[in-house]
C-alpha cells in the first residue's frame, strides 16, 4: 500500500471498517516529503472510494506525529513526484472536506503541517505526551492555511500569539485553546481514536456533510498565491531553512536576541 500512496514514509493498514494511516519516516523524525503530503491526500480519497472502509485514522510512529515538511529537501527512494508542487499537493482541505470521517491520533511532537492535519480532522485525540508548535514564521514562511484556519479555531488574539511567537505548548494548553478536543493517557490513544471514529459513524453521511460544510464556512480565504510566491521568490524562506540546517539564528534576528541558538 505504500507504493499505492507513492510515499515510503506512509503506511496504510485496514482494521475492519477503519483505515489506519501511519506517518513512519524515522530517519527524518517523520518530516514530510512532497510525496508524503500528496500520499496523505490519496489516502483520504482511497478511504472515501472504498465501500468497505468507513473512516480514516491518521497517527505517527514512535514519539513523533509529524513536525511538518522536510526542510532539508530530502525524499525517499520509493517516493513518487506529485503532479503539482503547490497548493494542489497539500492534503489539508481534502481532510477537511472528506465525506468519510478523519480522526487524528496525535502520539507525540505535532508541528507545522502535522498540526494542520490535526486541526482539519473531524476529531483530534492527543496523547498527554504530545507537544505542539506553529513554527512557519521562524523559517520565513507566510503560511496561508494557518492564517485562515487558526483564528477560526482560537480567535485572533491567540492566533497572533501562536503564529508570531512560534512557541511550544503542551496538550493540555492545546485543548484549552481549542486547537484539539480530546487528551488521553498515552497508552489509551489507539482505543480513544477508535472510540472517536465509532461515535462519528453513528451519524448519517449526508447530514454530517451538510453540517461540515456549514462549519467550514467559518474559515477565511486561504491565500495560497502569496504563500507559494514567497516560497519561490522571497529570500526569507531560503534563509530560514538554511539557518535551521546550520543550527543558527536567521540573519533577521537582532544580534542581542540571537544567542539562544537555533530556532
């Protein structure tokens, strides 16, 4: 199934009516390649097209859910090149709009694109060991999905705090802020994710989709044009990623505040 998804870092398994998608790229701490982003999107389509599958649960291997994209630009031997490197490659809106329920089972570190997956899932169940962060601006990336989605979840003031400070926070704070809804002891995560899927599947698909559509109208305009223009043309993302790889503060950080090491 990894070949069907086109990404070595993804594992897809069937457990009765549930599909389990595991992010499993240990040599890169589960960082996403472009093929993995597109593979997650394909996994959602796969579950929606399979009459024997009713819901998808996304989780991570080890102590990491997902830290976001691989800033080193690495890929794996079994990765297929997505048809478009751009907004169409990203899985976030596909997860949001899925007819089949999508449950995120966050087992550990959850940042950047990983946190967007958790937020766009129908229900997010997080381990009490999970930690969270929105680090895009540290890398010079004006993330369009976060700018639209985060205020709808937590309000403008908290969205400013999380986006502009890029600070880390734990599962209890993530739940209090409204980023996720359920926190459970780590050893209960799998059972809690299955329970969440079972609960959502008690509702009828058509009515559920209407409710999801009305909820999704609360999100703002997602300005992918600005985001991908910046990734291609602005020097800031290149400097942010270079600084991350060189384990130093980016050049835009004032010298007096750059002594804390890499961000």
